[in-house]
C-alpha cells in the first residue's frame, strides 16, 4: 500500500496542538481594516480551533500530523 499524501493546502492552514486539536487562523484580517475596531483586530490575531463539524475532514487531509 502506498504512503498517504498530505493535502498541501491544509498543511499550510492548520497545525496540531499538543493535545491533538487543530489550530487555525481566523478570517477577516487581510483587508478593509479601517472600519474594524482595534478590539476586533486584536481578537482576530489569536488562533482559533477548527470547528467540531470539520475536524474529521481536516484530520483526514493531514494523515501524519
């Protein structure tokens, strides 16, 4: 049986935590930042977790993570 391939797009977007959860960056911090408050921009800096509905699919794309 051949080795499983890692999805390269998912590999760039997600990383595993020590406890096995998937970390991701939050959307909405690329452009049109002038109308967003400082608090909103600050909260977008912090990493988020992948939602429970998408964990199975995301882990399937990262077989060796």
